[in-house]
């Protein structure tokens, strides 16, 4: 894939030029990886006037993504959860990305609502404020009142944002292919797969009906808990680009001083809020993935209100068991089980040094096992674990990275309310629950039922498969396809070794037979051949030694 091919694959060549220009400006384009562009960057500035040459690479990346707008800001926010891909420093910097998107004009908002819901807002609502009180990267939010007097908020998607995002996503996919082809280090982390997954996530976020379903599912999961509340959507006033939901009246968790003045028990709120998220993960397998303070409110009677259910994570039975295995192994200080859990959970490279990884895990457990529960640094432990996994080039599934990011953010939010709060204390009971779940008759029955289905399917298909193979063998059409990996260099060295040996044997024969022309009774062709063979042999030894396989 060449750069000149890209405009044929996107609908907006002008946007492509803009993206490439920004990447070049900030010196972060993969094909400029080995080019020293500092002398250029010293004379360039970001939109806010910051000298590009004066800031670190992570800051440059954040500034470039901010300048490129919505899609790339969202990409940065997703990558901030993937410290195993971009590293801890880059992930922390990308977590600072903010989307400062101006709201659409009132006329555009009214037109979007009319197109989506079939009538203008003045007929749908008793009151509708066409001026947005908040605006994010994809949508903006308006106050409104239903015909029955219920206060609601209306989230409206920015006009034409979907077309711009789709074009940007096409560009991102091709940029990922270029990055993989220009850098073996980047290719190791499967950038095309990451970009493809991001496209799926981004397109899903453009459909507000997904957030509507999430709100209904969360409300059903916590229906029996009156201390937890999610805004109820109004299905008749919702569509793909418009989401109408209940308005909450309370105090944001980000306003700690107001909560103290109102007499709330912040320690209790922190514990109940954190426990709510842990129940989402370990009980429901469906959790809110963005627990920052702005998405949490304290309502009347200390009820915790949860906002913005657009970003969610899912934990199926297999993933839950893998996560519980890691949790139990860490609590039991068992490096072997922890090693097996990490290798089962992640995409392990072929050249993994298992002994070195076990040694690192043992050191990791020793470092954190001496900390008491009330002083345990969960954030540091999770970040340290991710950094270790990245150092061994183990690629974590995105759902693992998302869960780790959520837990780190959750503890940070809870500690803003109560600095003495520790999430580890709340995690302890889930160890017992995990063991009980493993030994439960229901789980054993599910396992046996699954094994029965698998064996039945195998017994049903095996006779046909064996018959097909035998028929192919009888007809002579049975082929075996072998795939080799990284054998090119081995074959090249083998051929070079054979040629070197042949040259040396032939040259010594010329020397011993004193083949003319001679110099001081020494065959000149034989001497040149022997010297060449020695040179090639030394180069071959150096190449093998450099590869680390000698």
C-alpha cells in the first residue's frame, strides 16, 4: 500500500490531506519514524500557540488528535484504555483529551428532531430549550418538559457528524495498514485490528438506540436497589439520532465541597458507588465503562444517579472466570497460577520468555503482597501489571484493557470523595463468591451439558469427515498445506553456508594442485577463493550470533 493509493479509498481527499499534514506537522507519522524532524518542529506551533518542539512525544500525539477533531479524539480516548498497546505514559496523556465541540445552531437542532421524530419539538414537548446547555463530540443536550410536566433532557446528534466520522474511519483504517507496513514494532500490535474494532465501536456510538437499551438494562439489573437510579428513557421520543430521558436533579460527584455542605456521608457514597460497579462486573457481566465524577450524581436521600450509558463493557462467563482466576491467584500469592492466567487471557508472542515472565510476576507479588489492605495501591498494581505485560509483548484483548481502565478510574473517583477509600477491601468478598460459583451445581451442570453437545456434534460429523478424507486420498486429490514462519533467514544462512563450504573446498584443491597463475608457488585463484570463503564464513557466524541463536 502506497500513500498515493489512499485518495482512491476515501471519499474526502481534502480531509486525507489535512490528516497527513497534521501528522507531519507534529512529527508522529509512522513513515517519518526514522527522520529527525526536530529542526522543522522548532518553528511550528499548535493551535494554542505551544511550540511543538518544546513538548514530549505523548503531548504531541494528544495535540495532534485534538487538532484533527471528533473521530481522532475518540480514538485517543479509546487508546488511553490500551496501555498495553501505547505504554503507560502515552495512555495517561491521552486520558486528558477533551472534546470542545461547539453546539449546533438552534435551527439545525430543530431540523434534526423533526426529521427523526416526525414533528417539530414545539409539538412534541410542552417546553423545549433550543439552546444546548452542554455539547460533546457527538451530540449536545437540551432541557425540555414533557406534555405531562415531566422534566427531561434531550440528546441530539450533531448535524453531518456521521458523514465526517465515516470518512475519518476509512482514513484511519488505511493509516493503520501503512503503519503496519512501515514499522515491524507497530505491526506487532495489529494496528489494523485495533482500527477495525474502533470503527465498530464508533459506529455503534452514533446510534443512540444503543444507549437507550443500555439504560433500560441497567435499570432492570438494579430494580431491587432503591439507592441506585438510572435516567429512564422516553421510547416514543427516541430515535437513532435523538435520545430523550429523565432529568436528574442533584449534586455532581465532582462537586465535593457542595456534597460536604449538604451533609452527605462521602465515605458511604464512595463505598456504595464502588460496590455498584463491582456488582455490574461480577454479578451482571454488563458494566458502565466510564465512571468519572461527571457521570455520577447524588440525588435526594443520597440516591446515586448514573449518567451517560453510551460506553459499556461486557463480561461473559469465560471472561469472568479468567478474571476471577487472576484475582484469586493474586490474593493467594501464587505466581504459577497468575502466569497461566496471564497467558490464557492475552495473545502471547511465539518467543515469550516464560521463565522471565514468571520471575517478574513473583517480584510483582512480593512487592504488593506486603501492603496492608488499607494501604494497598490498587492503581499502582494494575498499572505495574499492564507495564509488565507490555514489556513481554503480550497483547491484551480490548475488553481486558477496558475493565482495567474502569477499575483504575473507579478507585480514583471514589478517592476524590473519600481519600482513605480502598477498593481492595470491597474486592475481597468476590474471591469467596468466585470459589462458590466454581463449585456450584449449576456451573457443573452447564459444563457437562456443553461437553455433551460438543461430543455429540463430534460423533455426528466424524464419520462423514473420515469418509471425505478417504475419498480424497483414493482420488489422489488429498493435499496437505504446510505453513512455515520466519524460515527465510534460516534457509538463506543454510545456502550461504553450503556455498562457503564448497568455495573453501574447491579453493584448497586449487592451492594444493598449484593451479596457475602462481605467485611464489602459490595458486592465486586458490588463495583468493580461500580468503573469500573465510570472509563469508566470518559474516555468517556474525549474523547467527547477532540473531541470538548461538
